[in-house]
């Protein structure tokens, strides 16, 4: 029983990073009804900037904030240079998907040129290696840190969307840009804010996962993008609470399958179960934004 509980703890800490990243993907889709394929590159950029800040000897909270800002700034630039430009010139909204994918590849190439292709690691932080047992289950301080920071980001986004003026504007634009313009919402600025929040979530998640596995590479965002899109579909397109639950579920599935089956089947089992979920409930575990809006 203690082994099973241990895997639950490990799965939740991993799933929390998936949930944070997927929330950013879901936020963009809920507002623009399009997928930003550059989110994985923002994830990678946040991990690298956080690493550089940590190597300078600055505290981890500074590195965390730096990763969030890096992802947010990249998100804003992506909206200005790609999505807004395509929209202004009358291009189909799905052209943004292809353009953002091209941007992601470009950012990966830049990371390879700047940092090389070899795996890099965060400097040793003694207090992150501390662990303690509770009823036979080992809790590592790094897992508690990941869970705490993930919950902080989730709560910050939830409060922003529900309790602030910009959050109300984002929800209005998500309902319909025409409606938002009628009631006086600054649509362009609201969309820009949405991309900043989504990019910031991706950058923060990059630092969290980089610390959890102590691995940073130019290609880490590509794998994470697949996870994020999967979680987004599981939870229901545009459904942020669904993305949180879907991320935790995927993390648990991966860890448990690794422990009780084989690590080589980790992705196969995880995506196989996801396939079954979608086979019997194509809209995901929760209603998508389009269904709720209808």
C-alpha cells in the first residue's frame, strides 16, 4: 500500500507541471479558438532563463519569476507578430497554428546555437534534496516545492480570470469578440494579455519540470507540447479546470504505469488510456468551451 501511495505522490508532482502548462494552452484556445504551437518553445525558454538566473547565484524565486516573464514576453511577441498580423491581413485563423509551429522550430534552433545540444542541469540546492517519511511514504522537498508553486500559478490564474477587470475582459472576448467590442472591451489589449498569461504559465512550468528532473535541453518543449495538447483534449477544449484535472490524471497514469508495468510502456499506456477516454467521451472529461458557449 505504501508503494502505491508513493507513486501517487510522485504522479501528482509530475501532473502538477502538466496542468500548469496545459492551462496556458487552454487559455489561448478558449479566447482565440486556435492552438499556439509555440507554447512548447516558451516552456523551453523559461527553463533556460531560469537556469541562467540560478547559475548567477540568485535565489530560486527570482529564477521562477524570470522564467514566467520570459514566457510571457515571448507570448506577447507571438501575438503581435504572428496571430494579429495574420488576422489583420484576413488569413484563416488556423494559419496561426502553422506559423507558430515555424516560430517554435526557430526558437529551438536559437537555443541550440546559444546553449548547445547537450543536456544542462540546475546547480545543486541543498534544501531541495531534503526528504522525510510520513506513514511509509517519502516526501521530497523538491516535490513539495513543485506542488506549491504549481498551486500558486493555478490560483493566480484563477483569481485573475474571476476577480480582476482584465479577467472579465478575457472572458468576454472568449465569448465573442463582437460582443466584447459592443460593451467597450479593448479586444487587442485583452488578447495580448491572454498571450502573456499563457506564455508565463508555459515558462513557469518549464522551470518547474527542469528542476524536478534536473534536465534542460532545447528539445524539452516539443515533448511537453504533446503532453499539453493531450491534457487540453482530455479536460475539454477551452476548459481550464478540466486542464488541471487532466494534467494530474496524466501524471498519475504515467508514474503508475512506470512502476507497475515498464518504463518503456509509459507513454503507450498513458496515451492508450487517453484514447479509450476519448473513444467513449469525445468531448473530454468535461464540457468544452464551445459547448458551454452554445
